[in-house]
C-alpha cells in the first residue's frame, strides 16, 4: 500500500500539471483586438485551470490518503474519515485549492487583487476598463492590439515612479 501511495503521489500531480498546461490558452496577438478580450480570455483560462487544480489536487490527496493512512498511522481510514467527513474535507480542499490557484498562480488573480485594492483605497475607479477606454478616447492612451500604452513619456514616467 505504501508503494501504491508513493507512486500515486508522483503520477497524480504530474497528471494535474499536464492537464493544466493543456487548458492554458495561448493568446495570438493578431486575433486579440481589444484589452477587454485579453482580460476575458485570461479570466476564463484561470477559472478552468483553478477548477481542475482544486478538484484534481483534492482527488490526488484523498486517494493517497486512502492508500497510505492505515499503514502510516495504524488506524483504518474509515474510522477517522467515515460517515462522509472525507467528502466535506474533499470539497473544502478543492474549493481552497481552486481559489489559491486562481488568485496567485494565474495572471487574472493578481489583476483582480490589485484592481480591488486600488479601487477600495480610492486610487482607481471601480470600472477600470471604462476608465481606460475613456483615457484612450481622450488621447492619453493608445491601443496596440490587446493592450493600452501611454502615448507620451511624461505620464508613463510619472506613474512609474
């Protein structure tokens, strides 16, 4: 049983990481014409990957626990996690894994955290994309493919400092 748990501990995460790479959507700069499309694509990719990381990681952990719990601790798995307690733990672990992946391992999560923090502190409007589109219409920003850029060096240098 210990060998099976060890083998599954190696193969399980490899499988999860491989599927995550497959779920990633590479952006073709010639196809993306608006910044909101880049953000939408990144959000959908982050949600798909987070769902798979949460559920896949939880499956790997709990299958390994089912194999290795009794040999490691001398107590049957059903005694400790019987009565559906493992299901609640599985769901909690899947939700937390998905949340952590989405917020810290994707590109969309840090954007969401920064946008929320800057909006809460009053340094950025809540509707950031509307604000950026208005700045683009007024000529402060230019749009290159799916990104906005400062048109002039002075505002860029000011905000960079």
